[in-house]
C-alpha cells in the first residue's frame, strides 16, 4: 500500500507515548508516506496540545526493511513489537507497505507556568484558537487570522489599525483566546 498523507501543523501522539517528549528528540513511525508541509508542528495528546516540535528528519521504508534499531529508537523492544503495534493501530499491514519515520526535536513543552504564560508565541496561540474554534467575534477571528498570516503583532497592528497602538487590542484578543484554550482543555493547566 502506498498511502500518501500530508501532515499539517498538528501531530497526534497517543498518551502512552508521552514519555518520549522528555527525551527532547524522538521518532514516531507512521503507516504510509507522510509528507510534512511544515517543519514545526504541535503535538496533541489526550485532546490537549502538549508540545511544539521541529521535524528534523523524514525517512521512508517498507515494513520489511524496518530493523530492531528503528524499533528501539521509537521506544519498542524489538522490530516484532513495533509491527504488532502498527497492526493494532492500522489493522492489516503487509511487508510491502510503506512507513514514514519522523524524527522530531521538542522545542517547547506546553503547559501553564507559574507566571501564567504557556510558552507559546502569540502566533501559535492564534493558530490554535482558530483550529479549535474558540468562542469569539468575527472581528476577533479576523484579527487572529491576520496574525497567523502576517506572523507579527506589529505588522497586524499597522495593517488593521494603521498604528502600532493597535498592538494593545491584538494582545488583549490573544490573551482572551489563550484563556478559552485553557478552559476548553486544549492547553493543559498543570
């Protein structure tokens, strides 16, 4: 099977594999040809965003080419246990099926900190708020979309408010979106 899947900014990870994040760098093996659209992704687990990571390597192999080394790097004891897990997740897999080995480097573990921040940039918060459809007005949604598009509060302030003073309004919208994300359980409060 040559299933091609395009990976956006969001990668799901089963909660039983969350301990991988503590290593800083980890692999995940997925069935099919996975083509990342972005180098940075948010890692989701248990309905929450738990980390941000950078994809540092993408490798394609057939299942028949997987080795014990691949399995151990992915947290399994052997090639056989890895293949059993792939079958549990994806159903019937054959030796001719392609898998993608993604190597990721955790750039940020996401969770509420003592100072009230979560370690995300305003652009990241805007992106998550739009993805999870936090309750907001059409105008607030437009501001967050512009923030995602432009990548800078300053640029959006000039574009939408014709002044740097608009940054105060944008920051207020981002803070409100963050509070909703935490209330919704998208960002953990630990």
